[in-house]
């Protein structure tokens, strides 16, 4: 496959937007960490907070790695453009493929972090009785049984 200098440039908007989303997730998480720290210092619900702190530490590592892979993907796309400009097409193709792979790895880590954030919210809600989340089948069964 022949790529032009425009091909790696197509990744720029996608990478930029995903990096913005990652930064927003990091800012929300840092705010949550500060909030939990205050609650932990005042000895409120330490058993729930302890589980959340473990979850947050792992999520912070994931976000750091997501951002690092996003930046590497961006740099590899720029480097592949440089290689295309200098007509080193074989190396440019390899570097561009690496850029796409690191971007995909970043998205996979993002999916894992979203799963963990959902688990953290479930932990937060775990102390409220009677608010169990029904499965999708149970939800539809209840909807159609009413009629």
C-alpha cells in the first residue's frame, strides 16, 4: 500500500480529540482523589473508601499509559510524515503502522479504564440497599409484565 503525506495527517484530529478526552478523565479523577482524601482523613466509611482508593490508583496508571500511548502515536505519525517527505517509504509504512497500533492500544486501555470507572461507581452505590441494578432481561420483563 502506498501512503501519502496526508495519510498520517488523518490521525491528527482523532488523536487530538482522544487526548482531550483522556485529559478530562484525568482531571475528573484527580478531583475525586482529593475528595476521597478529605473523606478518608475524617474517617468516614473507610471500608468503601479503601476499595475506591485501590481502584483509583490503578485507573490513574491506566490513564497515564493511555496518554503516553496517545502521545507516542502522535509522534510516530509526525515521524512517518517526515519519512514520507524524505521518500523513505518502507520505513514510513512501518512507523505509520506502529502509530496506528499504539493508538489502538491506547483505545483498548481506555475501554478497560471505563470498565473500572463503572466498577468504582458500583462500589460507591453498594451501601445503598434496594437500589440493585436489574439485568437487561429483568428490566424488559418488568416493563412488559405491567401491561
